[in-house]
C-alpha cells in the first residue's frame, strides 16, 4: 500500500458540498432542482432547456450563479437563499469522519462556492461546525467562484495560508488545478475520484475518513 505522506501539512482545506458528506445523500440534487426551477422562471425556458443552460453556465463560469449574474443580472443573495432552501434530511452526521478531521494537526478551513448561511447550516447539521476555524464562502470572493485563481488568492490572503503547507480536498477535479499551481497538495474526493489521470491531482480517494486515518501527519506535541 502506498504511504500517504502529509507530514508537511498544517492547513487542512476542505470543500463543503459532496466532499464533507457523500453525493449519495442527494442533498445537492435537491439544490440543483431548485436551480433549474429558478433558471426556468428567470429565462422563460422550458425545464429541459433551463437545465441545459444551468449546466452550460456551470461549465463556462464555475457556477450557475456566476452565469446568471453575468448574463441576466440576477441578485446573488436572492438566488442563493432560494436554491439552498431544501430539506436537510439526507445529511447524516458521521462520527468517524468527525473523529478523523478532529485528529488532524494544525488549522482546518472550509472553502466553498456556497454562501455563509448554507455553509453554517450544513456544517451544523453534520456536527462538524466546531472543528473548523473559518469558512471562505462565495460572498467573500465577490461571487467569483472556484476555480478562478483570483478566488484562491483571496482565500490565501484572508487566512494567511501557506499553499506549500496546505492540503486541499475537493470533489471537483477542475477546482484542484489552481490549488496545484499554487503549490498545495491536492486530494480528489468522491465515488468518481479514480476516473481520469489529471496531473494536478496528487491523491484520490472514495473514502475521506479512511484516507485521513491512513495519512502520515505531523506529530502533535504531548
């Protein structure tokens, strides 16, 4: 078995959605459904056409919201409030993941394209909110989403992060590219993590808890 050497890491940076909980929770599916509904209403398109536009904006702009802001003048707060207003019943706290994150030496941060309220609700529901020093959310980036390098720079400056001592965990491979360029150790998380061979992905895992437990990390002072 290959040793996962993260002994150089003292900043643990985590994406939120579909990273700190599994995609099979289907929480993001509910949000995406609300996005399609919003796009259809905003544009007058059919639901199928709205879904296609939603995905095109995601691909071209980093988030559906960024595309709606650029092309339709949508108010970001109104959009985010509406699409995040979904049931959290599928989100279940994972005590083993909590234990694995709590054991990490150094600082822990969340880096999300979601907004502050969404991040707070999700982290509280997962019973992880007390483990993280701070969340860098989309409003702090002036609604410019990952993977824009500018947003990474803003996060680094806001939290005095040394990229060379940072591990970034993400379910979206393309969001790891700028992290790699900055010198971060990149970890692709999720059921499709082993698909592809992007050179900017250092590590891949379909089980975040097992990955964190197996990694070699800094020894904490006794």
